[in-house]
């Protein structure tokens, strides 16, 4: 299904990011939101085909609100300029690795996965799991399907050696990560495909081994 109404709404919102305009165009927003929910439903069904941990998950629990949290931001624009969905066992509010879809016009759309900025206890568990099972982890992030989809593991890293590890640890480059994420940008034209939800699934499937490894570590 083409999602042009979503792009049209978000493009207009980017030029009119204030409550008065949003209220005047709420019907258009609701139509775009309903279309997005339909796409999320289709995508979730595809994900459940290879990730049974998502069985029983409701689409609405995967969708983010369009309102921004401006309490601690200098930018007081009230609305996000994207529609986003996060697929993980238990929904978007549960901590852990999951599959993320970000739709935003002007070439800003992408898919992503992994775990962003885990809390220190979770990060310590992830580092320990990588250290103990480095051959397995290395195999995941160097697999052809992984490299073809995402290139390399990404995310902010510490500059030195994490506490408790030695500088000659063969897994050091991965132990330095503070976030362990992957992403792939998607051009606007990608969403003009009637079956774009089907076309995006191979990217999510390529990141599943990483998701499983990370979630196993923090359980």
C-alpha cells in the first residue's frame, strides 16, 4: 500500500509545527495515523513469521505518540516529524533490543535494531556475554546477511578499555560500545512499493540474531 498520505501530512507538519495548525488538521492526522496503524499491523504479522517472541503483541503497543516530550529540550516544537514503530516482546515500553521503523520524508526514513544506551547494569551484562561468547557474537556481526544489510555494528563507544577488561581482549572493539545498534536508511521511493512492508522484512530478519543475543544477555 502506498503511504503518500503519511508523507504528505508529515511534510506539512514540518512547515507548521504548532498546536493551532495541528488542531485544524487533526482529521488529516487521524487518517494518516490510521493508515500507519494498518501498515504496522501488516509488518508485525510478517515479523511474527520468524520471531515467535512477538506473537500476541498488539500493533497499538508498537506505535509511538506524535507528541514530543519537551520538558528537558530547548526545542519546544510540540510534535515529532516522523511516525515510528518499535517491535519487541511486551511492546515499546519494555527495555531490551527490538526492531524499529522510522518514517520521515526527505530521505530521513530508516530501519534500526539493537539496544540504545542501556543502563549500566544491562551494559555490564551485555559486555560479559560478548566476552564469554565472543565467537558466537563475532559470527553474528560478520555474517554476510548482516554485513549486506547494515555494514558494521554501530553505536557510541568509550575511548579506552572498559573497567574489568584488558586492552588485549580480542573482543575489545565490541566491548567498547555503549550502544549496540544497526540501521539502514530507506529512500522515500522505497515506500512507493505496494509491498514495502514485505520488502523491509529481510532487514529485520538479518538483525534477529543480534536481538536474540542482546536480549539473552540482559534477561
